[in-house]
C-alpha cells in the first residue's frame, strides 16, 4: 500500500514526459520535412548549419524527455521487483519485534512459500 502512491506518481510523470516527448518529436519531424521539401533553397543559400543546429536543439530536448522517461521506467520496474522482498523483510522484522526475536527456520520458510 505504501508503494501505490509512488507508482501512481511515477505513472503520471511518465505520461507527462511521453506527451512532452511526442510534441517535441512532432516539431522536429515538421522542421525536417520542411527542410527536405525546400532542400534546393537551403543548399542554394547555404543554410545547412542553421537548420542543422535547429534540428539538433529540438532533438536534444526530445532526448532529455526520453531520458527522464526511461529513468522513471527503470525505477518503476525496480520498485515492482523489490516490493516482495521488502514486504518479506518488513514482515519478519515486525514478527521478531512482537514475539521477542523468536523466528525459527520453519516459520521463515513457510512464510516465504506463502508470500511467493
């Protein structure tokens, strides 16, 4: 229950970054399409460097959004992978504190089998 709000926040943030990345990608594709449509004019006036820097800056913004999204994806996978282990540890610590540290191997193995 503790990780549900964290996962919800991460899902919202991933959605926001995906939307942001798609709008940036649309802008970049639009510029590249315009460049390709008017390639003769771009070459004639030697505007390659200007348009190259413009496309590279748009791509850098897009990659920044993608990087943030992928880090959040990895963090989400990490939380889902470690949740069972953390819950097992928390359960055993709570049991040991309540029952005065009497944690036997039979109880541990039985609990682990039930958790999985």
